[in-house]
């Protein structure tokens, strides 16, 4: 948590959107001959001018001292090799990946697909389909045979043969013989993207072209299209009709519960007690908002949408899951694109549409930097890879120099067969099983090319985009600042129990209690109640006895705060008379306060345990001050006075 907080502070201290190009090459100072440019100082000063509370730090010379300390810490972190540590490199790489996504082209493509999904989501489609299965790694002749088979079926359907009968006869979808290929109503994201696209692009009553998906080849017939309904929220009580050890009739039980509800019994209580949908039962039967098609239970959805007003009950409804009673909770308006946008873009980037996003991004990177592919890699790798690759146990052997050809070139960066081989060796461990080397190679090549394209883009981005470079550099430095402070100050101080004790012994005169009281503070809602508190305390009643007598049921009439308080603490009334026993009544805001002082404690020193947090903080501040003195001695800082004068003029 401390790390996140510090990172935010450093980013606030440093981040800026623009760079002063006129001072980009002007050296403000050198630290051991390493240049620090005026543009960086100007950027951070201008950005943080409104954030600085201390007026002395708004002075350029005062701010420059802070900036020098900051740069010295960075120099020391690098000298200690913290920029080479595995955890640092891992966290920095993760941030760079996240940041660079804001500059990649893929967000624009994802937005276009999200808008398309939003428009499609305004309709539900009812369709039937016929599937001829084709394995992902099927041989070309098998793929062609499946395609031609479906082509013949489609021609028969176009000539007027009954689509449902054709599906029952030929479709290889499980259950097609019973359903005739009927998929019911579905909407956007319910089906794989190519199938969904075909459905939305086909008119009612027409038959689509042949569509290839990961399942095989499909044709579909669109039976109906309807406007998508706004979402609603309902609660339900479900009695399962699955056979089991139960001794009652499910239909009779649901009717009994319905009668109890009509007689005024509490819906939530009955749901918790009787509903077989345990996930919703604990919530009093409440379900997440849905629209038609989401639940794949038409009878349930129809009954829900037939309810008019919140609180209305349905009669018992039968579905494939059992018997239900529904209660309408809320009707929602149709969401706008902006309201749905985060969820839509998340689904786009996580589903099969992500391949389209990746493909479009790759294309734009290739166009921007140039891309040249070498000769076909398949013949070489087909013989180079042993069959162990299909068992995910292949071990790379060195590729002779005369065979280590260029796989592709992105801009000025060349990727070779050896680079690809190393990727294959690593990637095989986390891949799914493959039957054919050729399929594996094509998939791995696509992944490798994508990674190399994005890596090249990220590498070039730091040189091409000043905004990105500045933010990335600031985060890089922020991580180093945290690590160097943690190593040299925070952990050192935290773990140095002897040093903390010695520091406390030397400075304990700074840690003193003022006069204190051990007291119970009674804050009553009325003066009459405060008088009752005084009376009961005078009779020797305990805190618990007062609380029990005056706080009835759920109503809190008197709030009691026991403890030891310094006499100026805000919990105590202003101008409290410090005497043992029960005080007078002190009006305070909307309360009437009585204080029962049990003991008066004279001023005295605070123990280390009392102030350990404050002592540790002060000890670490002293450590940091000494450390900074050593850094100023270790590193030679030379300020270019001419540049500083120019900077001051710029910033006035």
C-alpha cells in the first residue's frame, strides 16, 4: 500500500503532458558529468506549482533543491544496481505494457467493434442452423469435403426443401435431430463472432452463406428478428422438479408457497427457507438484471416481462429447471452506448473479436514502420522440429549460421529463425495439445509476429512520443525512488530496534503527555436524558447499567465513550472543569455531554510504546537527512547558471 501511495505522489510530483521544446537540449545541471535537461525541471515545476503548499518551494531556487535531491536519489539507486533487480524490471515492464496500450491503435479498433456490438444488441435473432463439423487441424481434403457437403445441403434449402428436416437429417450438432437446428432467440456475444455476423447480416426468411467457425461449417436460416427488451430485475422462489429424496410434490409445494404469499407472508423469508436456487435464496430470491434471451428460459422470461409494477407476483411458472414464483423488482431504461461501453469493450478484448483487434493493430504497425517477410519458414521448421514438439517436450538445438535465415524485418529490427526457435521452446509449455506440426507452426508464428510487432512499437514509442517518454521515465524513476528509500531508510529504520531505542532515549524530552483524565464521556440526545445520566452516576450505576436503562431497542439515546484523554482532546467538552466525579452538563453541537472523571493523571513522559510510530517516523527522517548529506558529498553537482537564469525567465 505504501508503494502505491508513493508512486502516486511521485507521479503527481512529476507528470506533465507537454515538453518545452525550446529547452529540450539545454543542460540545466550535471550530476557526475551526466546531463539533466532544463525541459525536465520546467515540466515538473510547472505541473506542481498549484500542488505545492509551502510558499518557499514555489520559489525556483527552493524547488531546485528538492529537484536535485530527487535526482541524487535516482543516481544512488542506479549505483546500487536497483534498476537491474528482477522485481523492478518486472513491475516496470508491466507498467510499460499497460501505458503503451493507450498509444497503440487497438483501442480505436476495439471501440468500432464495441459500437457494432451495441447496435446489434438492440435486436434479438431467432435462427436455425446446420453444422458440418471440421476439426481445427483437418487436412485440406477433409475440409473441402465438408464444405462441398454443406454446399449441396444449402442448394437444396434454397430450392425450398424444409430447413428443419434438412437439419434433422444432416446437421452434426448434438441435439439437431430433436430440435431441427432451432437455436431460439439469441443476441450479440451469445454466439461466436463469425456466426453472429452471418445472423445479423441475413434477412428474416433467408439462408446465409456458408460460415466457417472453430466448430466447422454452418449455414443458418433467420426465422425472426425482434427489438431487444430493456432489462428488468426480479426475485424468484424455485422448487426443483428433479427426482430425488423429497417426499412432496413440487407443483403442490409451489402452490402452497403461492397461497402463503397471497396471505401476506414475506417473500424474502420464504425464498430463504424454501427456494432450491441456493445462489439467489441467500439474497431473498433476487436475481441479477436480465433481458429476454439472457436466461435461455422463455417461460420464465415471458412471465417476468408480463409483470407490470414492482412488487407484482406471477402465478407459478414451469420451466426446465422446475417451478417458479416471480416478483418484479425494477424496470430499467435502455442503456446508452457510453453506459455500456466499458462492458462492451471488455467483452470485445476478451472474446474471439480480439483476433480482429490484433490483426488490425498489426497491420497498422507494419504500415507505420515497414515490414518484410522472409521466405517460407515452414519447410525448414517442419524438419527442424522433432515430433517431441507435439508432446510439448522439444529441446532447441543451435541452428547453423548458414541456415539461420531472416524470418521477417520490422523497421530496422531483424528476427531470425533462431529467435523463433527460442520462442517455440518457451511457448510449447503453455500451449494446448496439437496433432500436426504445421498447424502448431502457423499458430506460433502468428503469436510471435504479434509480440515482435508490439515490442518494436513500444521500443520506438519512447523515442517518438515525448508525452509517453516523459510519463514512462517518471514511473521508472518513481519505482527506483521507492526501492532506494525502502532499502536505505524505511527498512533500515523499521528493523533497527537498538537504533530506535537510542534515538528515543536522546529525544524523549520531545514526547510528553499533557494532563490527562481517565473518564467516561456520555453524549445524550436531550438535556433531560443528560440529567438522568447524572442522577444514575450519582447513584453509583455502571456504564452498562446506564446504557441498558437509557438505550431502548434499536434507538441510541446516549453514546458512551470510555478512555484516557488529554484535557485538550476534541472528545472532551470545551472548558471542562477538571475534577474527579460527575461533571455538569455541557451543550456540545446537538448533544448534551456529561463526563465522569475517574482519575486525573499528571503530565509525564510518554513511553516508547506510546509513541513508537512517531519515533520511527522521526528516526527515519533523521536517517534520510544524514543519507542526503552523504549523497551530496558523493556526487558532484554542477549547475549551469546561464541556463538557470533562462529557466527562471521562462517560468516567471
